[in-house]
């Protein structure tokens, strides 16, 4: 009887650990997707020399994908500098964690 209870408890603990590990792996995949999206938007904006139409298109696309993207001009000189801010949610559903994380980059125009 004692061995049956130990086996049952072991199976329950292994199941809980498997569910937790899966949740963290899913969160890591979503973070990787968000970073890929950020680098994609960053590259497109940088390549276009921060053209307004391209920036607005990227902001709209990021919003459609559940991200927040903003581009702010920091200096208005011959070689302007732009601040690109990308916000995504880090989410571990099983633990109830849902926190916004931010990636910031700078582009020379």
C-alpha cells in the first residue's frame, strides 16, 4: 500500500513539473517571436531611413500582432537619431504572470 501511494505522488509531481516546464518553454518561444518581430521592424525602418509611411505601416502591423511599437525622433539635425521602442507581453499563463517587457533601439537617419 505504501508503495502505491509513493508512486501516485511521484506521478502527480512529475505531471506538475511537466506542465510548468511546458509553460516556461511556451513563454520563451513567445519572447523569441517578439524579438524576431522587433528586429524585423527595426531593419525595415532603418532601411527606409525612417520614412513616415513605412514607420506608420510598421506601427500598424505591430499593433495587429499584439505588440506596441513607437518611433521617436531624438535629434533634428543633418543626421537625426530615432528611438525605436517595442513593447511585448511576457506571459506564463499557468502562474498568472503577464508583464510588459520593452526592447529599445536607436537608428541614425
